[in-house]
C-alpha cells in the first residue's frame, strides 16, 4: 500500500480524562502517521453514550493539543453517526449474518463455555428467536474458519471465532451500536488504512475483520501498542 494513502486515527472514549497510557497510544499513532507522510485523525468514540462523561471530550482534546497532537480533519463523533450504523446493521440483516437475541448476561454466563473474553454464546436465540414484539440485541453469527492477520508489533495472530469468542453483539438491546460494529464502519467511512491502538484491543481485531469481510470492506494494517502498566 502506498504510504501516500496512509490514514491513521486515534479514537479516545470520552469516559474520563486522557490517562498516560492513552497518551502513549496517541503519540504512537500520530508518529506512525507522520513518519509515513500520512493523515492523522482524532475520532471521539462515544458510541456508548451511557459511559460518556460531560466535559471529558473537551478535556481530552485540550490535552492532545497541549502535546501538539492535532487532528488533520475536524474530529468526528460516533454519537452523530447512528444512521450509518443502522444502515450497516441492515446490510448484515439482509445478508443473513446477524440474528436477534434477548438473553441476559447472566443467562449467557450460566450456559456458555468460557472463551478468551468471557462466556461463548450458546446459540439459544439462534435456534429460538425472541418474539418480534420484544426488544432484542443483534448478534453476529461467526463461523469456524480461522481469521489471521499480521500485527506490526505482535506478529501473526490467528483466531477461530467460533471456538475463541462465539457470536458477538453488534447492536445492543438498548439501541446503541456496539463498539465492534461502530469501529469498522467508522474506519471504512473515514478511509482509514492504518490502525495503531492499545494492545487491549488485539483480541477484538479478528471480530472486526470478520465484520469487514461480511460487509465487503477493505482490510486494514494493525499495530497494537503494549499497554503502560502502573
Ligand atoms: N475507543 C477505544 C479506546 O478508547 C479505542 C478504539 C479503537 O482504537 O479501535 O480504548
């Protein structure tokens, strides 16, 4: 991929002030973009509006600016993008890649065997869909094929979503788009080519690649930065 087309981003969640670890990630993604002569964007990851703290966005942007980390384009906010997420969900519904689910966390924990990030959904609503007049989340139906990518820091990563993660939520029962879908749609709509972010999201990447494949979206380059501890 030509470095002329490099587009990177830093996507903080406005759930509090920018802490030191996030600043390290911001610097890494900024430096990588500038090193490649690329464009660097700040995106406000406030899709989970139940976790948004008033004032946090302004404080994060001020901190980034103080360190000279300025977005090359006006920052976009996930809370302004619900129609883009709804149309992506509709594509997934039309393609038969998602199904409705109203299981509680407790029910999933009781029945699911454990995966790398908690219980694996046992498929209850896949076989017994909830009634149409009941609120439900949407789950992405994973398959058994391996998903592999070459992380620029961690090397070759492979997951089998069916064994490791299970069918995951892309739209929440409370009507908010889930992070795993929102991030894919945002990265595609902003023509992001390179993702540099914290290693806490390394294990989410195969889910995001599966959603990209389902929607026919381009693949991205990933670099996960080890987390600052303590
Ligand atoms: N909003 C996420 C965070 O603050 C980052 C998401 C991403 O970079 O994909 O951890």
